[in-house]
């Protein structure tokens, strides 16, 4: 019960934090719209309000999806599977479906045993790769790398990646995010750390 109460408190804080900015944008845009005269100025405020409303819709959809996922954890069965095989197959499928980016898997072909739910981990990879597509220019690289290591670097995961964190938690893992500079290009790295199971 204590754990559930802490979850509810955390949930309301996260929701309040995520909704604050788009609500403020909608409010200020509508206030400015009432006092603006030129049509171009009015259109600009309407576009800002519309974009903020879409962001609110995405946040609420994400929260709803996260709540459904958390409920499904109780019914989900854990099974042994090889994370390397799941990740490499998922990446091959992503590349087949996306000719605007270079999506590739880097890691062992097998030998990473886990006890968990492979469908959930594919869902987690879906979210990470979708997020990468949104912020990667055309023909840019999206790399999914699997390796045995642990780092201390940590960053902030926004509401959009809540599903990723929930699935990592379910498998006894954690998610880290940090900026990186590689070959003269600034980017971001999301790292999911999940403990392997003995074979």
C-alpha cells in the first residue's frame, strides 16, 4: 500500500510537470489572440495553441498507455529468451520499414539470456527507435547497441519515454539518458541496463 501511494504521488508530480508548459502556451496564445489585430498575428497564436494542444494529447495518451501497461504486468508471464536475438531481429524489421534512416544493430547474435517478456522488450525498442526517428535527420544513423557493461552516467527521461522505463523496471533494469558527441555530431544516447539471467 505504501509503495502504491508513493507511485500515485510520483504520478501526479510527473503529470503536473509535463502539463504545465503546454497549458501555459495555450492560455497565453488565447489571451494574445483576443488582443491581436492582423490576420497573420492571429494565425500565429492559433498555430501555437494548436501545437500545444497536440502536445497535451500526446502526454495524456502516453499516460493512459503507461497505466494500461502497468496493469498488464500482473497478468504477464515471464519466460526465458535471448535478448540479442530479439534485438537484432527487431532492428532488421525497423530498417526494412524505414528507408529514411540507417537503423542497425551492433552486438552479439545471441548469448544474452533473460527471464522476462520478449514482446514487452520489443515494445520498449519500438518506443526508443520511434523517439530516435523523430530527432534524427534523413539518412542519419540510429544504432541499437547491445553489450555487457554498466555505467554511472544518468540523465532525465521525459514523459514520452515512460513506457521504456516501466518495461525496464519490470525486468529488473533501469534506463539512462545522456548527451553524446560522436564524429563531430551531437546526439543523445538512451541506455537500458537489464541484468542477464544465468543460462
